[in-house]
């Protein structure tokens, strides 16, 4: 494992490795649940939006082109570079932010994070993520958090191997590629909701969703700020 880097920064290695092969890791198919949640909670173009973990811009591209006031963030410098190059008209709306340790000077009406929290294995890092969400919500704001899982399975990867190169099938081409193994922790719905409550987030709605073709089964929760336990 690389020194002075957190295990979850291995995702930056993966992006660099895949982009170096002139490939994109994820699809451009937007997450339908983002649009559904925005409609349900009446999120408008005048509201301030924050994306945590924008990756290669799948959801940000749609919202920015539709005129929403979105700040799209990722911990990976390579992901941000890629998005700025892919969407030059909106380059200033992409910013590198560590959603575990950093703090922004703004709060937001709507925050969403699709397939982010599963990359965080340690409890202290997951709590840091939830605290970041809570800290950056405006009063009355809501956040959508989607994470890999079937509601029951609990497992976690070895963070010491996060930077180790492993073979993976590239979904877009079907070819075998060598990329960083990265990190993953899946939790049950019970654990997921307990984490949210522990970090001062009240669940407004929850359930299962899919972000095809990348994430065929995910848990989600829409949350708001609540008192800390």
C-alpha cells in the first residue's frame, strides 16, 4: 500500500490506469433515482446542489446541461481532470474534495452520493462521510445516499490490498484490464440506518434501487439533518 495515502485514494489509481488505456470505467447512463428524488422533494434550478463522488460525470453532465446550480466533487484528481476535459463548459463546477476530511464554506439544498460510501471501510471514515453530509446540508435540505448492498450481506475488503493491481472485466468493452483493486464495504440495511442515526441524519425514505449497468442492486436512503445522539 502506498505511504501517506488513505486506502480509498486507490480509486484515483484506478481512474488513471483505465484512462491511460483510453477507456472510461463507468457508463454515462444517469442514475434515475437522482431525478426521482429531486422531483419528489421539489428541488429546483434555483437550489444549491452538491454531488459527492462525481466520478466520470455520469450524473453531473445531465444536471449541469439542464441548468442546475451543481458543484460536482470527487476525491480523485484524475476524475476531476477527466470531467473538466469532458465538459469544458462546466469545468469550474468540478472540484476535488475529500468527503471524509474536508470542509466547504457553503451549504446545500440537495446533496447526493451514488456508490460512494461503499468505498469507505473503516468506521471512522464512514462516520466522517456522514458528518460531511450533515455539515453541508442547509436547514430543510435533503440528501440522497446510495450504496452497494442487498440489505442483508455484510462484507469488507482488505484495505492493505487497495492499491494492488488486479484483473477486472471492463464492462463497456468486455476486455480484461489491470487496475487497482480499491476498497469496498457492504453493510445490511440495519447497519446502514444505524450509521445514519448515529451521525445525526434522520431517514425520510429508504429502499432499493439500481443504477444500470454499473450497480444492479443498491440500497438508498433520503435523509435530513437531525439532532446528534
